[in-house]
C-alpha cells in the first residue's frame, strides 16, 4: 500500500522573500529573473556578514537535515557551513549505510522521518526525479543538492552568481561548456538558468557525451543559439565563460566507454593564451585532470571563488526558504 502524500502546503503571502518562503527547490526553472536578483542581492549581504562578523543568529532554533545518498565535498559542507553561519543546526546523514536506508526504508519514509526533526531537508540522490518525489512526500521544504543526471539547481545559482560577480552581467555572453554534457547535471541546470539571457552556447564534448536533446530543444525553443564542437580550440577565442566539467565516471554502465572519453580535454596555460583577457574559467569541482594546476595562477581561473560563493548563495536560499529576509 502506498503511504499518503503530504497535504498541499498552505503558504502565507510572501512579498519579503520573493515567493521562496516554504518552497521546495528542485529546478532552476522555478526562478524568475526577479527571484534570481533577490537571491543574488541577499548573497551579497551574506558575503558582507561573513566577512564582518563570521556568523549571525538569523536561523537560530532552525534545523537542517543534510541527506546525501551520493558522495559530496563542496555541496554538503557548504550547506552545513551556510546553516551554521546563520546560527542554525545540522543533522548530517552522509553514510546512508549507517541509517535505516540500508535496512530498506523507502525515500518517502526517510524524508517523513527527518521532517519530524528538521525544518528543511537538503537531499542528494543518484536518481533523476527522486528529489521531486521526496518533496511530494514531505511537508517541509526540500532543497535539491543534485538528483542523478537531472539537475543541480543550487550549483547553477552559485555559477550564475559567480559569472555576474566576475563579468558584471549574465546577458549576451558567449558561454562554452566543456566535457561531460550528457551526464553532468551542473551544465543541465546552468544552461536552463541562462536560457532567457540571450546567451550564445558553445557545447564542447566527445560525441558520446553531447548535451541531451531535451536541453538542446529547450535552447532552440527559447530562441537561443548553440553550436556543438569536439575541439575546445574552436571556441576558446570567443568565450566569456569556459565552464569545464569532469567526465561522470559513476554514470557509465560500461567502463570501456568511459575509458574512451576520459581525458578528452585538458585546459592548460597554453590553451588560455588564445582566450580573451576578460573571461573566466569555471568548474563545479572536483577536477580530475581537466584543468592543470598551473591554470590556478591565472586571474581568470574563478573556480575557487566560485566555490566560496556557494556558501553565500546557500545562506541566502536557506534564509529565504525558512522565511527570514
Ligand atoms: C558536481 C556534482 O556533484 O554534480 N559537484 C558539485 O556539486 N560541486 C560536479 C561533479 O561531481 O562532477
């Protein structure tokens, strides 16, 4: 017998957090330009707050459950840091083998358990659609920290925030995405988030790892422009953003296929000599050889700043979802 879903969530009028109070965060498609501006503005304030005071008590008394069914370093720890810097508490559940999930508990029951203890649930899961399913069962807000090959909305928000901080705007840029565009959820979300920004997309991947047709269609339907390439040298001179990704080994059922495409791209200082002076190199990390360590010295290498921005964006989101402006 199927358990009963959570009742529809009654939401108070929300002019303060731009409609984010009490909401699940499952896809970047939820974010209007006004909501994005709001989150970016609050993230700027969170940056100032952390620099001046280190922490605040905005979310004192609130608890976040951090439920990760897949490995994570940055997303997991930056959500925890965000909650703790705002005075909240965290229930971290990383090794699901130590929880009841390993006893066969369903996702529905796990989230309905955690919401008895927490005010918000952050969830990473290997199956696309599973975070939406969890949100269906939970009556407290669920924030996606990545659902398989689906989306990684908070990463895309911090990516867009980084682009805006580094280059001053999101509109009209030429954005090159390099690597595993098929399985990489970060590039799926970022492409969708930039759809209405008049961006020219340059998708660079081996044929096996092309951007999924569904997302290419979304770009076309939005009137956007994209081209596809196998060689990064074809686009390096024109891009404002070079967004590099790791080949997602864990998504391959046949590892010989992985071996064929692994190591297809390496960004080096020599390659960057061909790039514009004002551009940024980004990567959601972890990197496994796609960008050499020498590139880190280049002022255009933004991936460590990008990672730092993740804390401010997640602080802004947690505050908004929990109704604190
Ligand atoms: C990414 C992810 O998990 O999708 N990492 C992250 O969240 N910063 C990218 C990756 O694992 O390659």
